[in-house]
């Protein structure tokens, strides 16, 4: 009698190779996920930093202006209905008082630095700015008198959603 013994084959079967590929794919994707999440988080942090800087820069610029229009000759605050740029104040650099900034808006892709140059940093893409100015009466203040406080709000949005909002209360010293 002739006994045939099977020799074990060297190598992998097709199923073993597929299983090894699946396990390798899972391991590689698990190793890559933290890096992609970290990169995304860094983009968000960078955008948030630029948004805060843009809001702070504009707020500081606004606060350098007087409470009252220097050219109108009276000592009374303007009515809110006259807030916004005056005739001839077509550029932000020509604004002469805090209330001139009311309604000021820079759309995404058109946000400018203090020198008037459009910001082209990739992290600033999608950012826009808007300013609101309004009178505020504080507790204990006589509402029959002229207002002596303004609330200035600078809001920076990313793709239309608020990213940073700064609010300041400004007191008028007559």
C-alpha cells in the first residue's frame, strides 16, 4: 500500500488574506483619526483666534472716537434715528463718532485690517463683521434726560453663524 501524505502548503488562503486586509485597514484608520481630528481642531482654533482679533481691533478703533459728533456744535447726544455714517463719511476711516459705526458691515471675503487691506489669510475665509450701536439707560438713570451710555456690539460671524461677540458700554462725559 502506498500511503500518500499531504504536504502542508506555504502561504495564505484567500479568506486569510482578506481578513488580514480588513484588520490592517481598521488599524490604519484608527491610527489616522487622531491626526485628522487634531488638524480640524487646529483650523477651528486658528479661525477663532483670528475672529477674536478682528472683533477686538474694530472695537478698539470704535472706542477711539468721541461719544458725540464733534462737528454738530451741540452738547446733546444724537437721536438713534440718526445713527450711522453722516453725509460724506463713505469710508470707515472718515467716521468721526461712535454712532457712525452703527450698521457697519464687512461681508465674508471683504474683511479689512486697520490699514484697509482685505485680509487674505485662509483661516479668515468665511468671516464677516457687523457693528450695532444703541443708547442704554442704566439702573437709577433718569430716562427723561438725554442718554449718557451707548452699547457697542461687534459681532464676527463664520459662514453666518456668530463666532465672537464683544460688547462694551461707553459713558458720555459732558
